[in-house]
């Protein structure tokens, strides 16, 4: 016979989706926040983002070549990691430092464990955590938007001000606002000191909406994380709305805690994950040494993921009291 | 007539691609010059014992294979003619079967003749079952002999008979056409089944997107004063799976390892019920089958009534040939059907469709690492964790996988359909299930 037909076990059709498409969706969703970061902090922010993405892609390629693994850059997951890493760093981070961060993210956190799909911890957050521990000063130096990143322009983030016992009036002053009542709107729009991509809640939500509409992420983790953050903040006498709008919790909820690889599969597990991360981050904010706890909140819950994967919903045919 | 609506989520919502053939009325395919009639057209057990030899003259509808055991079903000659040879053929599912090759010739006993309706109403349940067995009726998808399915043990009682009209596989619309064109006959078939099973309730379950079929069946039921309720279900896949259908309509779940009758239900496909009508009311054996021919490679996709034993080459010709060479040929639906390698494969009693798929339709792509995105978990209609089961099987832990629900896998394929990493999940589970069953369930 002239033509031989493809033989394989069913199914014979597939959903029009693949890993590359999902990663591309995340990249597209991150672009508004990234662009806004460049708008706020200028060329250094752009340099940092590009350095981070480039070093993640190159390091992944080098490591995989070195270990004889198949090239993986086409799936764009390294681009996502690079983008995420840069967006959770202060704009004044020196580029050489971000290369180290990329090394920690891609090589240590991801490839050492077998590459995409096998890493227990979120690579971008591991990169950030290692930088934060290695260079605590550099990673906690913040600058006012629209100013050259000089020592003279350093300031504190809104969360920092509150942590150090400041009031909302101090926060308003730090953001260049005339009254404390404008703080919430200011935080929502994002004109404040902070990490490159974490400030504008509005643009983060735009990206998140895109991810939800395209079916890239679900809402179980982000909503439970945000709800538990707000709830516990209120319980501990902190301003819940301020808690949500400042710091990196919204960014973390939609872009870090929704990482497929390091979060649980079943919905019940996702909810526990989100609630747990929220609780830990608020406890760190309230009682810990750092003003912000999103990184560690999510990383700690990453460790619980294998257990949370067992919280699978009931199987068909196992009715309580039924036969068998 | 009141219509119950049950739209709870089941599995996935695939691209259904039914518009290609939905509007195509059933037409009679040409009778094949050479028919290849497999003697194994039921799910389990031995092939039917061959009753003819090369050179014998057979008549249309004559029995040519007698069920060899209690699990078997008779086979009838689909055409009048002469037996040329006995040959071994591959069935779509990969099994081998002896087959009778018949060359067309002589006069048709049924085709083109008017038939008188057989007065079945006064027959006993046992007689009706006997007729169904005589005429070789099997499930038009499952290939389970229908008289066995309808033989209810003495200590059991049928609460609910479900006439399953869902046809949830993408591409397939032959049953939809059957409902539109043969609604009164289907209702009469359901009345025959009801007489045999004596259920407390009868439900006709139709896909909600098929308003026309719903109306046709509703009117036919009303005209026949048939006391069936009509229910609409969602366009999910695999809504038509027996276990899913029962849960959607009644909220009951068939216990793990059990069968529909454990919750008092019997579910039959609309095609099967139509075959019951033909067998009992027309005394016609199963010699033809309504099926869909579709896929991007075929010029004129459509719905055909085809003689059993028609080689696929004849169907290709019937449907205008190929616009391009197909990449894959599938018998059945694209989610659970079988790929075949040979166009001489014949149509059997449970062929629901023949798909000639192009590479664009198949969307093959490279397998990558599991992302742990959880889409398979979300898609699994049985509430299993396909990626975890796959991993266990991959590591040889068959017993553990079996204990974690592998035995309940219905092999519907939703997990593999949604996987962005293109991991052959259901395929692995299928192998794992076969291996664990071979080893006796555990080990």
C-alpha cells in the first residue's frame, strides 16, 4: 500500500493548547505590569528585566547542553521565570546581581531537580529569596518613581513605613500625596516605591484577567490567598485593604502562587495552599523581621504541595454507605 | 410534555465538529459488490460458528454465523450472493476474526420490498428476548449482545430505563439523524424494551443542543401514548457514558466495580433501540448500520446507512473520495475510536462512524514534561488523578495505581485530550489497567 496511516491509541484529537501557548499567555499577561515598571523607574528597570530574561534563557540552554538534556527554550518557561524574577526585584538591583538570581532560579531551583515540571519550589521566588539573603541591603533599597536611582532618591515602601510604626499620613507623604484618604487609590494605580512589577494593582489585575479568561489559571489559589491575607490582617488589627494593595501580595497571588508546577492540582488543595500562604505572609508582616512575606509564604506552601495533592475530590462510585 | 434539565458538568466540552454532517440526511450507501462479514461482532467470547462454506449461495438476512457461546451473537448475511471464501480479518479494535466473504448476486429479499409490521404486542418477555437474540442485535456502540443485557436476574428489578440519545463523541451525527428521521420507530423500539424490562420509569435523554430531535421524539412519544419522560443533558463528553448518564439524571452513582443494574438502571443507546425495533417489529436481522463518515480528508462527509461488511474503500468512494490523503483513519469517534491501518477493514455492527482525519485535525505535537497544571484532574469525569496514576504505572507500581482508582477508569480520553504537554495519559492508563487485570488486580 502506498500510504501508511498513523496508528495510535485514542483519543485522536486534542485541545488546541500546549505548554508554549500557556507560557506565552503568562508573558503577555505580565507585559502591562512590566511596561509600567519601566515607565516608573526608567531605563535601569528595562535593563534589569532584559538581563534577567536573557540570563535565564542562556543559563537554561547552557546547563541543558552541559548535561546532555534536550534544549527547552522553545517552551518559553525560562522567559517566564526571568520576567517574574525581575518584576519582584527593586529597580536599583545591579544587573550582575540579577544574573546570580537567574542562576539560583534556573539552575539551582529548576534544572537541578530535573527541569520544568520537577522543581518543588517556585524558581523565581527561590531566586529572589537567595538574593534577599545574600544581599539584604541591595534587595531592600527602594527608590521613588520618576527619579534617577541615586542614593538621594531612596525611600521606604508603604509597607515598610507601617512596619516601622508610621501612620497612613506618613505613607501619603512618602507617596507624594496630600491626604491619607488618597492612599488607597494611589496604591491601586501603583505610583509608589517598590519592586518593578508589583506596584500597579490595576495593571496586575488586567494581566490576571487575561489569564483567567484564556483559561490559563484558575481563581482558587489567588482568591483564597487574598481572602486569607485580608482576613488575618483584619484579625490582627491591621488594615486589610492596605494589606492587599501594598507590597507584592496581589502580584504573588496571581503570578507566583498560580505556578502550575509548584502548586497543588486538586481544587481543595489549591484553596488550602492559598489560605496557608496568606496566613504565613501576614504573620511575617506582623511579627517577622521583614516588612513583606509573600515570597516566604508561597515558598513554604510549595513544600506542602505534595501533601495537598492528596486532597483530591471524591471519586465516582464511592458513595458513603454504598456497596463496597 | 415536561422536560427535565440536567446540565451538571461531566468531563470536557470538546470542539464537537458536528456541523460538518448534522444537516446531512441519512442516505443508503450502495450495496457492496464484495462484503466481508466478520463472525466476531460481539464484545467477548468466541466468534460465531460459521454455517456456510465457499460456493454456498446465501440470501439477504440469512444466518451465516451461529453464536458459539452464551456471550455471543448471531451473524447474518447482509446481501444475497455467493460465499467466495473464509478469511481472517483484523477488526477495528485490533482483534482478529474469521470473516465470510460474500460476492453480491441474486435477488434481495428485503431491499425494495414492502414489509408488514409484526404484531409483537402480545408476545411474552421471553419471546421478545428470543427474537432479539435471533436477529443478532448487539449494542450499537458497546457490542454487548442486547438479549443478555435485557435478561434481568430474578432477584433484580429495573427502576429506570434510560434511552441514551446523547451521542457525545465529536463529529458523529448519525444517531441525531436517526432521531429526526425515525422518531416513531425509535419510540416503538423503546416500547418493546419497556415491555421486556418493565421499568418503573423511562427517561429519554437528549443533548440540549438538539432541540429538533427532542421535539421529534417528544411528538412521537405523545402520539404513541408512551409514558416516557424527556430529559435534556449537557453537550459534555463523555455524557453518553452509562455511568455519567446515570449520575446526571438520577444523582445515583454506580458503585465502583459494579454495573448499572446495581442502582436499578438499564441504559441503551438510541441506535441499539432502533435495532431492537427493526428486529422485533420488522423481524429484520442486523444487516445494516447508520453511521457518520466525516473528517477533513473526505470530500462529501455525511450520514449513511451501510450494509454490515462493507469495506471502507467502498465508503470512501461513496463519499466522493479524498480531498487530501488522510493522516489517520478512525473507526468510531475521535475520543474513543480505533485507528486502523487498512482500508479493506469492514463495517461492523458497532461502527458508529468512520473518520478520515488530516494532520491539521489531529494536531499532533511533541510530548513535553508534565507541567502539573491539573487539567487532567479537572477533566476526569470519574474524579481520578490521571497524572498521578500515569506516574505510578510508569514506575511499575500497578497494584498501587489499581488501588487509587485505575480500575474505575472508563478510558474516555478526556485527560489526554486536555493535556498541554501531550502526555499519553489515557493510553498509559489503558495499558496499566490491562496489565493489572492480567496480574489479578493487585501485585
